[in-house]
């Protein structure tokens, strides 16, 4: 350990603001990217199911109109 | 020689490959990032000139190096897509673009936060900084160009050409510190025969470099799967996958 105490570790030799801001923004950005990608995955799967339901609704509706108007 | 690669041109196989690799990449990335960052922040010795502010190097250098490597990987994917007509390669290209853009942003941001205490300025129009900023614009350009196309097949080709043309910027970034008289310091670790950094400082840097690389790979697998779902929405295997709920 390069620092004598935890508070001196936090102080970063007077550069606390720059060092901790850099690390916070870096890992914050990486976390956002990862979480965003997984969230997008969920949304996409839902939209695939919704699209499939829409297609089958259209198919059923077409079949019905074909039944009603046979002439 | 490259025959093993061919099955992965099929999106279903590529999707499965991503799923298999993903957990290992995440575990490796988290472990390396944790070890490298704690090591670099708490255990690496102080710099004799820059004091503790130099510890920003442990995120600045990996993100900067990998912002360029990711760009090259993206351009290689575009080239593969063009030459062998692999749609999957274009999908990989577009999956990587936002990841590379985030890396470039991190490199620029941590550079500014390091420049302020050391140079006295958040930003200077120095060759290294400016060319890295252009890299960010190239990434944004590729993403935006792809987004303007309704037909993703066409969009992939257009964005691919842009990615390929932009490769010219990568050597410019790398050699900017030699070609021009810059405020930015010269290369530290790319001189493998004689790195100008003490080994106690170098090791955590290499661990974090690996951690960032694994992180990029892990997020890319997630994003590539997303891209495949978007492009293959009507394929039976995608529909089945979505109806099964998850995975």
C-alpha cells in the first residue's frame, strides 16, 4: 500500500478531485453502456413477440373476412 | 486456414457463439478491471514528478489504445463484409461502433482531467488531442450514417465505407506525438523493447488494458446479438427465441 491511511488514499496527494472524477466517469460510462445494451436486448425481444402477434392477428382477420364474404 | 470462421457467417451460429463467450468475457473483464484499478490506485508507487495525479494513466491509456484498436477492428469487419459479402460482419461492425465511441469519450475525458492539473488546461488544440477528437466524430459519423438508412443492408455498406476511409486517422493519432511538436507526452508502453515506465507501474496498467479489452469484447457480444435480432426479426429461430422469453 502506497498510502499511510485511508484518508490519505482518498486525498490522492491533493489530486482527489481529478483522479476520482476520472474513475467515476469512466466506470459510470462503461456501466451505462453495458446496462443500456442489456435493456435494449429486452426491448427487442418484446418487440419481436409483439410483431409476431400483429402478424397473426392480420392473418386471422383476413381469414375471417374471407369466411364472411364468400360470394 | 480461415475455414473455421465460415459457419459464423450464419447469424444463428454467431448468436450462439456470442452467448457462449459472454459469461467468460464478463468474468475476465470484471476481475481484471478490479485488480488493475485497485493495484494502480493504491499499490503502484507515486510518480516522482506528477505525484498521485499520474494514477489516471490506469484508465486513460487503456481506453485510448483500445479506442484505436476498436476502430481498426470495426474497419476490418467492414472490409470482411465487403470482400466476402458477409452480412454478419456488417452487424459486428455496427455493434462495435458505440463501444468504441464510449472508449474514445473516456480517453478524452480522463485526458482532460489529467491535463488540467498537469498542463493547466482542460483542453488544448494539440495534434494528439485533436486527432483523438476526430476519432470520436468518425465513430459518431458511422453510427449516424447507419441510422439514416431504412434498409439496414444498404446502411451497413455505407457505414462500412465510412469506417474504412476513417482508418487513415488511426496512424495519425499514433504518430501525432512524433510528427508534431505536441504538449502530449510520447509513447510509454508501445516501445516494448524499452518501456519508459517502471515495472511496478507497468503491471497494473497491462492488467487494466486486458480488462478494458475484455469489457469491449463482452459488450460487443451483447450488442451483436441485439443487432442480429433487429436484422433477423422474422426468422423462425429469432421468433422462437423471443417467445421463449429470454436468453
